[in-house]
């Protein structure tokens, strides 16, 4: 598998509804995980929120989304990220991208093993663009 680059949309409480809407337009396969499935929040009101949703179509379209946790600011206009993802065989390349993106920028979440077993990190580059890097099955 090669490295993928795709948009990642943020919502407050309606990521599920939005992704079902995009699914009705573009077709393909829609998957969704909740905060509860990964014990990602102790806030009872967040248990059914979307922690991660992905829409993939046979013709190569890919869109990801999540609900923004209550403790994080949500402001339409800053509710997107660019996601880089790949397999552990791409780890050196993806970590290289990470290192260059954080140079002059800031780390929002360190690139380390996440609850779902992949290495995952979030940063904002020197131009203010939010990035997420996910290395499937990669050790820390």
C-alpha cells in the first residue's frame, strides 16, 4: 500500500449524519468508530460521538471525519486537517514527512502508539495547516 493524502473534516456532534450524507452522494464503503469503542473519553455525553469515520469509493475518493471532543475548540473554518496515512513499510517515509512538517510548526499530539495500535500524531505546520499522520501497525 502506498502513502495516502486526504481531507479530514471535523464536526461538533454531527459527523455521523454528515458522513452518511456524503455516503449517499458518493457511494462506496463507510466505516465508523465511536469514542466509546476506544475508551477515548470519560465524558458520558461523548460516548456515541464519532471518533473516526472513513468513506472510500471504488473510484478512489477518500474522505475522513470525526466529532470534535467537547474539551476542544470547534470553529467552522478550522474544522479540517490533511491526513497522511500508510503501512508500517512506509514508516521511514511518513516519519520523515512528520519531521519536516513539525519543523517551524507545533506538535498537537506526539507521533506515538495510539489506542487502535497504529502510530498516530497531529501537528500544525508553519503555515497553520493542521496535519494528522497515521502509520498502520507501526511500533513507537
